[in-house]
C-alpha cells in the first residue's frame, strides 16, 4: 500500500508545485490522476485498489505542493 500512495504523492506534489506557479488549483482533470496507474504492475495486486491509493497519495501531494511544501 505504501508504494501506491508514494507513487501518487510524488506525482501530485510535482503537479501541485507547477500549478502553484501558474495560479491553478484543480488536479482532477490531470491525466495522471485520472488514469492512476503510474508504476502499476500486476505484481502489486488489484489494479482498482492501486488506483484508489494512488489517487489518495496524489491528492495529498498535490495540496502539499500547492501550499509550498
């Protein structure tokens, strides 16, 4: 589970930092967030579970990046 959250967090923080510089604050239309399969492998188990945790991490990372962390 940690790998799933970390993959999403790392992508989200990059996008959040970028959006902060551009004055944007909505991540839901980002293709990485919508697909939520970055770094997914069948070895990690259920794809839908991966996507759920990836998105959770992405959201947290996005807001951290947006807020200057």
